[in-house]
C-alpha cells in the first residue's frame, strides 16, 4: 500500500532504544519512529553529524543532557528517499 509522501518525515533521530523520533523539515517532533522507518533510514538516509548547532533546539525540546546529546544518531531522508519509502 502506497504512503503519502507528506506523511514521511524528513529526519529520523535515535537517542536510545526507547527514544526514537521522526521529525518534520523544521525538526519538530512528529512522534516515535517505528522499526520499519528506522531500518529504512539506516539504509537510505544520510547520516548527519549531531554536534552542529542545528540540533540545539531538538536537544532542548527532548531535555537531553550533554551526554545524551553525544549519543544521538540523526538521519536525513531526502525527497528521493522519502519518495522511495512511499513506494514500498
């Protein structure tokens, strides 16, 4: 069944096993990332550095400590990857 591309997040952020998020293009939390989306992001997403200031607001929104901040793994889903996800 096809998925509407508007429902596919732009970012997948993994903090720890029970903190896995999907984010919109403005890095606002849309909810939890499911196993299928996480596997897809690892395969087709672009891994981003987590130390850049672009992630400061996300870290504050989640209440991450500096240690928690170091642990995050971020994936960008490009428009091409998002389209591929809809075609699964």
